[in-house]
């Protein structure tokens, strides 16, 4: 077994102060190891970020469902049990959103930063990291590194990663951001509060109903609007669960009406009937002064967004606080370059975490930061890191990043498809033929097995503290 001296002689550098980097810093610091957290913002900004805050949420303020029977909810439960700073901060910053864990972005970022600083072991260093140490340099200095630079990794650091991997292939996809609106500018006489599935206390979502004529006019306006062009050398590769509305419309005029604008479960109190379509607005902050347009990622030019959305009666005088936008997300083909503990095969003291590793979503990114942080602690102590079992949600994600899949490697959300399937049938002695499990029953069995497996894993591993 390798040893690396006393903890006081070891330091960890983390590149990127997003959700993954912040979570990794927390996991390392709680083990008593000093951390230098490098964040290039606000010294150098990205095309999508607006502040220099740690853990700034860009695309949405929602961390998805808290329902423990869902894949996102299961992941959060596991992370909370592993003392996740991101989940802790999200609960503190929570705003009404039914079963979804939506947060006040500012409160959330402040909670993350406070949590890190209170450890007394995290030093936040503004400025861009443009190079990485060689294995020999890192070893001589007693350093370990975690790269959590995110999908908007700067070109110099991306070049350093390519040099480390020996690969010149650049994998990427395009991500789009939904607009954020001023609450006071929304005409409430044309909107109503309700949850599509009735899972909120008093209607956590604000709904903007559209008639068939209003919907068709809206679709025509989006089609005709000017869009932000891509560079000639860029081929658009959108992430399927975060498509721009323009791309969805290209698949059919009714795609939005069966997607983010579906009226299922809603009744317009003005008419007593289900609307033809509906735009849902989700509260952005605890004061309720901002709302985001759920599922309305867009690549329309900014003046066009104002013009098109103002055609909707409830948004006739809308003030757009943050316009929708589109940006390129970079990720590595991680299974080719990483070992089972998320460290680079060519540089075992350097770990990869977050979206750049090939996961998609806020919670998923933080989960990879949690695993990378714990793996880094284990290696610094000369111990072997044990990845959670593949039957758990966080373990399945970690193994996807390190082992890949049969098809092309693409960014992945938490989903039950990553977990091993349960038996397809149950055997009942009273029945001549075996009974097939329903989809709901299969998910229930998978979730129950995940909880049991995770509990066993937790009890068999020594906490990294």
C-alpha cells in the first residue's frame, strides 16, 4: 500500500468553483485536508455565467424531483446521506416548486460559500488555471488535483486536458438557457396558480394559458424569429432533455403542447376548462420577485425574445431579467481516460469531476464532485476508494463515467436505465403462468433495491472524516 505522509503535508487543488468543485472541496476539507479552490470568475467570465459566485446556477434554479421513488430523488437521498454540501445548501435555499427542489440562486450560492469557509480549510483563489502539473511535479509537492472546470472550460485548460489524455478529439453538445421574468410585470388577470399534478400546497407554479389561436400564433412567431447563429465549423449536438423550443417545434407544431406547454392537469379558472396549451412559470427566489419559464430554453436573439413573448396576453408588458441563450458544453470521453476512482490513468493524482466528465444536470455534477473528493481523500491516505455499488444511483452514475456504455458516450442524467434491471417476472404458485411486472412495479423494485444496497454500502465503509 502506498503512503503519502501526514495529512498536514498534503494539499488538494480544485479547479472550478461550480457545484462539482464546491462539493469536492467540502468532502476533502471535512476530512481535514487543506484545499485551494481555483475559480476563474469574476477575473475571467464564461459566456453563460453572470456572477463570480461559487455554485452559480445557470440554466435553471431547479435540482429536479425530491420524490425518492424517482431517479433524481433517489440520487439526492443518497447524497444527503453522504453529507453533501450541495444538497444541504439547496434545502436551505428552497423555494416553492411542488415536488421539485427549486432554490433561490443567491441564497443557495451564499450557503455553499459559507459552508466551505466555515471549515477553515478552504482557500478560494480567483483566477484562471491554464496548466496542470505532471505526475512527478504533483508527487514532489504533495499535491492532488481535481478538475471540475465544467462544460465551459476555458481553451487553455481544455488544451492542458487534451495534452494529458493524448486525445485531440473534442466532444461537446449545446445547452440552452430559459428566460427569467420579473414577477411584477406578469399580468395576473391572464395567469393562475396551480400545480399540473396537484403536488404543491397551494399552487407553486404560475400558469399562463393559451387558446388554440394564441398557441398557433406563438408557434408562427417563434419559427419566424431571428436565431443566434452557430459558427460555420460547429455542428449542433443538443442534449435531448434540454432542447431549445425552436428545435422542438422543428419536430412538429404540437411538440411543445405535448412537452413543456402541455395543459394536462390544469383548469383555467376563467373558463372552467383545460386550456389548449399552457406556459408554466417557476418561482426563482424566496421573495417571489422572479419567475423562470419552465422548459423554455431558446436560441432566439434577445430583441426577438422580448417581441415574441410579449405577444402572449399575460406577458404583454413582461420585463425579462435574464434572456435565454445557448452555449457550447464540453465534456471528455471519460471512460477512455479515467480509472475506477475518477483519476486519470496517465496522472493518478489528478481527478475529473462534474459535467466535463460526462454527466448532465446540477445534482449529477455535484454527485461526481462528491465521489471525486472522497476518492482523492482515500488516495492521499494510501487507501483504496470503493465506488458505491452499481445498484445505487450515485454508484451507477460513477460507473457510467468510468466504464461507459455500449453505444457512443454522451452526457447522462440520473435515470433508472443506468441501474441493473430487476427480474422481469414474478412467480406466483397459484398462477400457471408467471406474472410480468408493470413498469411502475419495476421502478419500485429498483428503487427499493437501491435503498437497501446503499444502506449496506454506508454501513460497510468508513466515513472520510
